[in-house]
C-alpha cells in the first residue's frame, strides 16, 4: 500500500476514533442529561405537588381555625351560611390534596418515598378526621376552653401532617442533590475519557507525523543526492527504488525514468551541441560567405570568409544592412524577384554584382533563405554567397573554347547548333545547310599520322574560310566534317558556291615535300523545305552528303527517298545488333564443296542467314556491309566462328569427320591484334581439331593492310588452321604478297565462272588463275558452278574443287548432317 494511502487510512482511523469517542461521549452525556432532565422534571413535579399540598393544608388549617373560633353570641343564620362555605371549601381542598397525593404516589420511584407518602396519607386522614369533628354547624358558639382544646388538637395533627410532608420534600430535595452530584461526576468522567482519547490520538498522530517526516526526509535526501549527481552531469547512478511501496515507489520510478530520458536528451543535446559547434566552426571556416540578418535586414552575423571576400570587418557591418555591398550593377528586376520570393517564404538563388570595401566589383552566386522559428514565422534571413568572379572569367574563356574548334579556331558543333537555333527562333524565311565531308582523309590520317592530318585540316579550314567569307557561318563539326550555313537559297547561287568549294578543296596540299589531293562530298538541305528543327535540317544534310559519297557525285540535295534508305539501314543495324546479342533469327547454313576429280565431298563453306521478325529475310550483302560500317563485324565474325566450332564439336558424336569447314572473316577481324589469340582459346575450349577449320579472306581484305594481315595469318597457320583467298581476281593483290601469305587454297570468283563456257577470255583468266595457284602450292576452287558445261570445262582446265547450286544449295546444319555425315558420305580432307 502506498504512503499516501497509509496516511489517508491513518487519518480516517483517527477521525473515526475521535468521532466514535465523541459520539459515544455525547450519547452518554445526552442519555445522562435526558435522565437528569426526566428526574428533574419528576422532582420538580413532586416539589410542585408537595408545595401545593402544603398550601392546601395551611389553607384548611386556617379555615378550620376560623370555623371553630369561639363566639359570645349565638350564631346568626348568615353565620351558618358562611360556615357551610368554609366547610365546602375545606372539602374541595381535601379532595385536591387527595388527588395530588395520589399523583405524587404514582410518580414515586422508591420504597422510602412511598412509605413517607403513605405515612403522610395516614397523618392527613387523622388530621382530616379531627378537622371534621371540629365542625360546629349545630352550635352557635364555642367556649374558649373548648376552642383551645380543639385548636390544640388541630394544630398537633396539622403539624404532624406537615412534618410528614416535609420529610417527603426533604427526601425529594436529597434525591435532587444526589442527582446533581451524579451529573457532575458523570460529566467529569466523560470529559476525562474524551480528553484521554483525544490525547491518545494526538500522541499517535504525533508519532505517525514524526515517522512520516523522517521517512519523507529520507526520501527527499535520496532525491536530493539523485538531483545533485544529475546536476554534476553524472547519469550513471540510478535512484534506488527497490521495494518502495505506493506513490513513493511510483515517484522514484518516474524519477529513474526521468533520469533515463534526461540522460538521453542530454546525450542528444550534447550531440546537437557538438554538431552546432562543428557547424559554427564549419561556417566560420567555410570558403563561402555567410551573412545573417534580423527581420529588419540588419546584419547580426558574418563569417571569416565575408571579411576575406569583402574587406569589411565584422564590427564594421554588424547592425548595418547589406546595402553597403550594393554596386548598382545588378539589374533592379533581380532585387524585385529576390524580395518577392523572400516575402513568400521561398529561398531565392541568383547572381549579384557586389562592391567590396576597396571598390572592387565581384560577382557572387547568392542563396538567401528565410530563417523560421518553430511556429514557422520568419525571424530573419541567411545568405550564403560564393565569389565566382574568377569563375565567370574562366567560364567566358571556357565558353570560347567550348564553342570554338581548338585545332582550326573555327566555330565547333556546339556553336553551329546554337547559331542554327538562333536562326530558327528569329523566324528567317529560308536558308541552306551544306554538309562537307573530305574524301580520302581517313586513309591519309591513318597512314601518315595525325600531325599530317592536322596540318591538312588547318589548311583546308583556312581555304574554306576564304571561300565562305560571305556566308553566315562556317563550322567544323567532326574530324573531317564541315558545315556551312548559307543564306543563299537560289539554286544557281548554291551551285556557284558548291563549284567554288570543290575547286578550293581539290587544290593540292604540300606537306613535307608530299602532295595531297583531297576531294569532298557535299550534302545540302534547305529550310523550311527539308525540316523545321535544327536536328532535322542537319541530319538531312548529312544524309544527302552520304548519298553524294556513295554515288560519287559533287553534291546531292536531300530528298525523302534518301531518308528511307538511311532509316532502313538504321533499323537493320538496331535489329542486327539485337540479334547478335540474343542469336534470335541467326543461323549458319553450309554449302558442300566437292572434288572435281572424283566428285567426293571435301568440305563445306559456312554462310550466315538472318530472318528478322520485323524485316523478314535480310540479304547477307546488306547486313554484312552495315556491320562493317558500324563496327559490328568483329562481333559478327566471332558469332559465326563460335557457332561453327560448336557444330564441329557436335559432329564428332555422330560421324567420322575429316574435312574442312570454311569460315569467311572480314579484313577488320584479320587486322584485329587480339583475333589470333582469341581464336586459339576458342579452339582449345571447344576441343575441336584445328585441321578441320579453314578461314576465307577476301583478296581486297588482304591488301587493305598486308603487313597486319600477314602477321595474323602466320599465327593462325601455326595453330594448324587452313587459309584460303576468296573472290580472287576481283581485287588488286600482288603476286609477291600472295606468295608471302602462304595460303592453302585460291577461290576463283563466280563472275569468271558464269560465262566460262561461252567466253574464251574468261576461260583464259580461269586457267591462269589455276596455274598460278598450283605454282604457289595452292589448290584452286571454283565458286558458283550452276551447270554441267561449267563443270566439264573446269575439269579440263585442271581445277581441283568446286561448289555451287549445280551440286547443292546452302542448307541448314541439320540437313547437312543428316545428308552428308549420318548417311556415311564422309568428308575427306584434301
């Protein structure tokens, strides 16, 4: 039970005890007083009755004396009447005395009193008897002697009667005195009892109060020690509240909880204080200028960076407004926008041109935020500023660099796009874009080096600048790409400009005693006919330039058909790149190769086929060219090689395989420095014998960079891979390089076979090619055999192998396996 409950219970008990004693005492006194009052009423009633009886006795005595008084004369009639009245009155008094005596007898409460009343009755009766006898109704007078005797008898009896009555009164008075003594005694006893009880309660209350005070002092001392330890910042000593009952225990528990919460809050406040200290140090040490004002914009704080930036000390600006920094160089609209935001409680960010103490102008990026209290009311403002003066200067320099070509100092692509957009925004009626791409520059740059290429570009840029002085803009937008914005829109003026450009660009350039002649392909698009945005106009000029290049024309003006072709090529590129990643729609087919000597199967050529869900069947001649131009060819060649090696690995489990599978690779793949090592690792991983692999390389590919090609061919042949030269006779290879390549097979192009049975010239070329192959130690294979006549002539000319529709069309892997391997038509290596 709690302390407060104990105190409440104790108070209730004391109050109940005092109340009970008081009630008991009061009831006792009340009963006593009621009894006394009752007895007192009885005694008073008795006294009244006794007094009344006494009065009546005295009255009768007087009447009796007067009745029997002696007389010298006889009694007259009227005297008799008087006597009768006296006697009648005496009788009434006697009756009243009788009634009073009987009433007195009724209210008597003890035997003594009753005996005394009975004795009084007896005396009264005797006196009454004498009194009656003394009546002298028949006598006229009485003698003096008789009257004396009679009076003496009446007196004696009256005296005896009154004495008995007095004894009754005395007894009644004694009882009243005893009653008063009893009341006084009981009153005193009641007072003593009540005082004793109250004294006991006071002592008990005092003892309880002392113990309570001592207990409270003990608790208070613990609380004081607890508070002292907390005031010293010592949160490690908990207040001991074990087995504490009731409210004190609850109080101590709450104090302990308060200690925990205060400890947590103190720790958090300490952390906040540390953060605030660090924040203040960071603000003071920040490179950014920090300025704080009150609501009236009077400065109340600045950091060290402010002093370093502006030259003003803190005491020079505290209490003043930031207007001391204004230079009147910032547009008024900026300040209007600033205050509009701040009045709405929104942070404002912008640039201000301010003046330092020494008058120097600085440009600052300023972020001004309202400082709000917990209620959300603005109490001031804080500005964080960064001096960007030097940054602005650097930016201007960078902007110049960003919009100028570093090599030629011509406007670059960004500047061109910006100026083009400016023209479009101004709503010019019309203008033309000329997109120029230099011919043969890449070959010169790759073969002669970038120094020569840079010198050529500088010379070309200067010549173009001289040629385009009257044009709106000349810019270099790529390595060897230039664009001109011309306000000429008439066709004859455009043609004149194009002719001047070709004449200028075809002039020889001399560098280090070498002469370089470059041409150019030019594409033209017109605004608004060919587009209404900068991207469209430039893209369509580029498309026209591409058509000019592939068609070898001086220039081309854009038309919609050009874009359709470009869009198809872009779609093919996107879909083909996806197909290479997922292998979806890509399949390898194999076209068998036979020996013309005995018609035996000696191998097959791998041919790639692609069916796209959107484009349908796409010709290899279309997607391979796009792959070469987009840089996907190496990825394509690897895909074909990987799937061919996987096929060869599968073939070992179904048949004896001893022929060669020929795989076409591009010149880009052959020149790739990692190709040979990749090929070696791939063969090792698939565990395919390299003797089954033959790589076909076009004659043109071999001659693109013969030295690089030769290095890789040597490495490939060292792995046991066979090499054949494809499409021989269509390129410009030299015999010296053919001998160095040490190829195993020479493939005669289909164009020489098509008319071999009707053209002696083609027969002579094929014969010479076969003899050349044999003389270099190679086998000759004719492509595109479509009839028996062609086959017969090739046999007569001494050709070794052949392939073509006459024997078999390219077929899927499974068909080739089922027809040529499983059915025991084993391929023999030749």
